[in-house]
C-alpha cells in the first residue's frame, strides 16, 4: 500500500496503536509491520511483538499518552474498556470517554494529523429494537438510558472523535460488528465456557441474524481508512460500519467452532421472552454474570449491518475469506485453555 499522505515532512512516519496488545490491536500492528511501517504500541498489557516500540501504559495517564503520541503520524485508537460485568462501573467512562478525550487533546497539542477510532455496533443498540442490514443513517438511541454503560461510553467517545475533526486534525470512526479472531477474550471464549457448563443452551428461536467480522479484516479497514484520511477528504469526520461476510444466527455461527474443538453444541433453546425474564433475575441476584437482558437482546434480535459506505469512500473489502478466517481462529483456539 502507498504511504499515507499528509505527514509532517522530514519526520519518520510513526503509527501508534492504542490497545496494541488486544485482538484488534495485534492485527493492526501485524499488518502495519508487514507493510514495513514504523509502529508504536501503548497498552496496559505488554505487547508481544518486539518489532514494534512498546509502551506499557494507561490511556488515562497524561504522561504516558504524551509519550506515546510524540512524533506520531497516525493514531489507531483501539484501546477500550470492553463490557464485562466484573469491571467497576466507572471504568467505561474513565477509559472510553475521558481517556479518548485525553488522546484527542494530546494529538492536537502535538500536531498529530489523523486518528482512526475503533467504535462498535453497540453505539446504536438501545436494548429493544433490532437492525436489519442497517447503514450509517441509523440514529443513536433516542433514550441513551436504555444503553448499557459500555455502549453509552463508546457512543460518547465516537461523538467526541467526530467533533474533533478539523482543518489540521482528521478523524473518522469505524463501527465494528461482532469481532472474532486470535486474541479474542470475550466473544468465543464466553461461548466455549458456556458450552462446557450447564448453561449450554441457545437463546431465541434461531431466526435472529447477527453480523460478525474477522479481526484481520477489521484491521485492514482501519489501515485503508487511515490511508484516505486527510483534511476535506470523503473520510474526514465520517462514521462507518465495518462487516465482512454473510450474516447468520449467532449460535449457528459459533457451532462449527465448538464442533471442531470437540465440544457439544447447544441443543436446547429458551424462548426470547423467558430468556429476558431470566436475564432480569440474573442482573438482580448474580451481578457479575455475563448473562443479562442486554446479552439476551444481542442474540435474540436482528443486528445486521452493511459496509457499502466504507467500500465507496476508501475501497474496503474483506481480504480474508470466511474459510480463512475460520481456520486461523480455530488454530488459535486449539492453543488456548478455557
């Protein structure tokens, strides 16, 4: 791929990946390094790729963020506090809102020209209504109180990023659908753990459709967006949904992984209404459980999106086939203990 335009002349083009030790961050770092780019990582966990400059730090720490952003040409802001009932409730605003604002302010102070923000389909989920092949015209929830704290924090973070776009600092936001791939800590591991437990059940009637994306394709979309992200370009100040291959029922998508790992696939199912009631009880009496009304909503209601706008504005198309993505993820899963 061509070098990114709009860089400060006479300086090495450093690409900063926040959250570079996570699933998406690792994929972005790997693809950038394969292209011969100079890469810097900031993450609260040590990244394992010694080809990159690694900063172990928190995006809520002003000194660490300034060190990470100094001399940088492009920021891929993938770091986030991801929804987890075991986390303290304040972590989402501190990381996804305040931390994002700190990165933006630091970029502007240091003259960093561009930032690509990793957002989520969750920013348009209200806990009630579904989306069928939706595009970027779908609005934020009218009542943000219906969102969980993670979704709300990502919505505010996205709005802050887009508002920061201007003549000397170009930003865009990529809304990823359900992501999977090597390094996944949440999506597939939870399915596998549930399948090995007494909670090996399906939710809903099997008709709800859900969009997924492989981490390698998501990383490719980030890099493409950055290549086209210059002042007054079609990408500057824009929001994009990023998907890859066909949508399907959440459990139908997951079952082949379980089968290849020799884990029984769920046969029993619970209707949406009953699952919602059980989710309410779980919220009241098992507050650290991953099972709640929002998780029921995610798999029992349609959540499918299209990436046509990303294709039009910066030429995004998946570079990994569905079969390649499955095989790469499966080989990684075989090395893990759940």
